[in-house]
């Protein structure tokens, strides 16, 4: 399982998403979209400029609900185990 988190340094939900991955020992990558290049890359991937952060992908699938969506998906995965 791989989580990709796009966020900013000042975003509390971004920090919570990172902490959740670390607490559950889940592999993740974090990209700060505070710089133009990273923001343009995320915009190209989404097809539109993001209106909020975090923007999260789980195994390449976009989670439109951000941190709450990640928390829900990880809970579903835990239930199946």
C-alpha cells in the first residue's frame, strides 16, 4: 500500500495524514505544493487546480475526501484483515 499526500506546511489535516501513515507504518510520500512546480504537477494530475489540501492518493486512486477519506479507507482495510 502506498499513500501520496500533497499538502502545505501550515495545513493541520496534512500533518494529521502524515501522522496517521507513520502511526500505522504505511509507506507514504509527501509533496509540499507550496512551490509552483509541485502545484503545477498536482494540477496536471487532477485535471484542475486544487482548492484545498491535503490532496491524497491511495495506491494511485484519488481520495476526494482528503484526510477523512484516507482515515475511512484505512479503517476499511483494517476491518478486512
